[in-house]
C-alpha cells in the first residue's frame, strides 16, 4: 500500500455562482497565524470586481422577488450547510486566527447561531423598519424598507468567519446582493462560505467572494457606480474609500457595529431605502 | 478574363486594368466560385482565437472604443417598433452619450422601411445615415418584384443605405444565378444608396459557402457584405468574420474594388467589438478601420461601448442605468 499523496485544495473566487480563478491568473500565498504556509488563494483583479458586481446586479432582482419568508428559509439553509461543515470551518478558523480547537469551534458555533438569528429577521424586518403612518385624509400610508441593490462588503480583517457572518448576511436579509472582499490575511473561511452559498438555494451571483489585495480591490469596488452600499468594517483606510463611494451616492456603513441584537439591527438598517406608499381607504 | 488560382491569398487574377469582372452567365459565375480555394476550418478558428487574445493598451483602447461607436449601425428591427421609439433612437444616434459631447455619433440608424421617413426627419442635419432593411427581411422569401418594391419604398422614404437579404434557399440549392441576378437588380434599384448584402452566415452551413457567398455578392456589386440578420440562432462569429474579411481583402487585391464588411448579430459587448477591430486590422488591413468600410450592426452593443468609454474616462466602472437604454 503506497502512501497517499496530499489532495491540496485551490481556493478560488466565487463569482456568479461559479468557482473561478482570477481573470488575471494571479495567486498569493496565505499564511497561518503562526506564519506557516496554509494555501494559495486567487488574487483577484479589478476585472474580477467588475464581473462580480455584474453578477450581483443580475441576481438581486430574483432574490428580492422571493417572499421574505422564503429568503429567511434559504438563509436558514445556509446555516444548515455551515453547521454540517462546522468541523472544517473550525480547523480553518483555528489555523487562520491562531485559536485552539475548542475556541475556534466555539467561534464557528457563534457564527452559525448568528446566521440563524439573521435568517429569522427576514420576514420581520419590514415591521420593525417600516410601518403605517398617520396621515390627514382618507388614505393608508405605509413606509416599506426596500433593498438598495448591490452591497460591497470589506470583510473584517481579523474575525474570519464569525465577524464575516454579520457583514455578509445582514445585507442579504433585506434583499440585497453582496460582493465580499475577504480578509486579505485570512480569506479561507470566506471562500468556504461562498461555496456553501452555492448549495443553499441562493440565486447564483447573490453572494460573490473575492480574495486578494485590499489596497488594490477596495478602491475599485468603492468607486464602482453600480455598487449601492458599502460596508467598510474591514477597511484600513475607510475615509478614502468613503470619499470614492460618495461620487456615486453609495450608502456607507463605517465602523462595524457590535455583534449584539442592537448592532445587528443597525446593520439591517444600513442598506435599505424607505419607500412610502399611499393607498385609498376602501369604501 | 477570370482565372482560378491555386491555394493562396489572391484567388482570382485579373490580368490588367484591375476592375470588377463582368459576370455574363451563371456558368461563368460557377467557374469563378469553384475556383475559390477551400477554407481550412480548423485554421480559421485557431487564427480567430489567437487574435482574440490581443491586448489593447489604454490609449489604443480609448481610440478603438470611439472608432467602434462611430461604426455602429444602431438597429431596431422589432415588430413592436413605433415612431416614438425610433425618434428616441435617433436622439441617441446623434449623441450617444448625452453627458459627453466628445462622444462621436454612430454611423447609421437601421430600421424597417415603414419607419425610414420618421428616422430621416429626426436625423435631418446630422451626419448619421439612414439604413433600411428591405427585400422581404429577414427570410428573403418573396418574389423579385416584391423585393424591388420593398427597396423602392425605402429609397423613396429617404434611405441612404439598403440592407438586403439573399435567398438562402436558392443559394443552398445551387441556384446561384438567381441569387446573383437578384443582387444585381436590387443594386440597380438602390441607385446611389449603398447596398449591404446579408449573407446570413448562420444558415450557410460551411465556411466554404461563406467564402463563395461573399464573392458572389461582391461580384454582383455589393458595397458591403454583412454577416447576419440577427434573427437566427447563430450570427456573427469571429471565424466567419475572418473568412469574410479575407474575401474583401482578396477581392480588393484582384479587382481594386474595396467592399466593406458589416458584422451584425450577437455582438453585445465592447470586448467583442474590439476583438473584431483587431481581426479586421490584421486581416483586411488598417485601411478598413473606418465607418465607410466596417460596421457593427447592433442595438445593445452601443450601451456597453458607452459604459466602457465612461469607465476609461472616469476610472470607475460605470452603471448601466446611467446610459440611456435606447
């Protein structure tokens, strides 16, 4: 019996539901917390950002056309996928963040729980952020939260899975599509989550995960006119990116709110517009 | 007069005087077309694929985008076309990017004959030409008098260019003389208007047929040979464009007559358009790179060209909704 060869995994980008190498053909080495080589990850280029945004634009209308209940169920399915691969996620979080096994497992479990918590919000967020307004006249008047469209997320630099869940899932709950720039140093859990999203009934292109150098990709994503919201949680220079985003009236979430119920609601509120509807009172 | 040559680039040799040979009979036409060398399908595909990898650097790309915009025949050929829709397209044809006056106008607007007058009125005073499809577009299955009446109507309404379809049924069943005579008759009916002959390459089956149909159309007096109607599943492809560009190059070498190429159908992205420009430049030569000899028939292509043009200017990827849809 000969010794088995290593089956090494190539971590690819997730664009439009497909797992692709960077258009540029580049890759970069990812090291663990202790400095040892972990894996090669694709190093995305500006064209990959463009492709990812186009995929997100294409997927978002189908996502928002789902009922809120169904969106919640699909996100719950994403939690099921993550739970099933919790051990694998735990290993990667441990290597990337330098945690011991138990701490990494606990971090993944908190992330999955957080995902379930967000999934539950899908059919409730409208009641909390919207409502019926009292008006002078024979009309009903409703305020309804609607998604902004495509949200660019610069994932937290340190918390590779648990922190990513908040930044990634909150825009999805309210009906947005997402382009994530994974943590540059710790990209693997984000790529795994992108893989899970492909089997969780999310429309292809709703979640796009890019890995690479943030100083190269961040400005392209922020300046892209078709990006409607920008989460700068993991940005090293948020002010510069916010200035680029301002040129195309992009909504910006600056510092990452804490992973509390209040913080989560702030995230849910960050990427919705409010539309107001008038309706005559029936006879 | 016409001698068939062996395989090579110049397929037909005209001894002296360099002019388009007069084709007197169907037998003579058959002799000419039979003398064309066969197309190496694998070689053509490989050559087209190789040229598609050519990278255009910044300043070249900017100029190529402007050139491509100036080559567009902005087209609407839908059953649901209305005068209002054509008027909107005319405004877009004159000034494709409403926010940028440096953006060149398109070459022409292409409509059905009944909307030529509307287009003419809305394009008055501009350099944008009015093109019209005619001759029982898109199938080309009508008798010659009906086709000629179609052309006459478009001409009377003020069309500068006529896009005719060949009768593919006749071509494929070997009635080459009929196809030839129809083109000659339509050319005569066109008068001073430029004639673009649509080969509908997706229905011709082989590259050999594309080459023969190209020569047939050029010998009959076409000013442009055009790939497709855009109404069938397979339209313009790089290998087909390569074969047609070789045909116009060889025709010009042997007769001195320059015939244009219009690439139409299925070209939607700026990237594809730029690849076709490379193909034309490398095959026919850079003299073909102007709207008088190279056109893109398209509707959604223009939007992508404008988006890329804006991205080149601002450095940020542009939003589709910021360019007028049509």
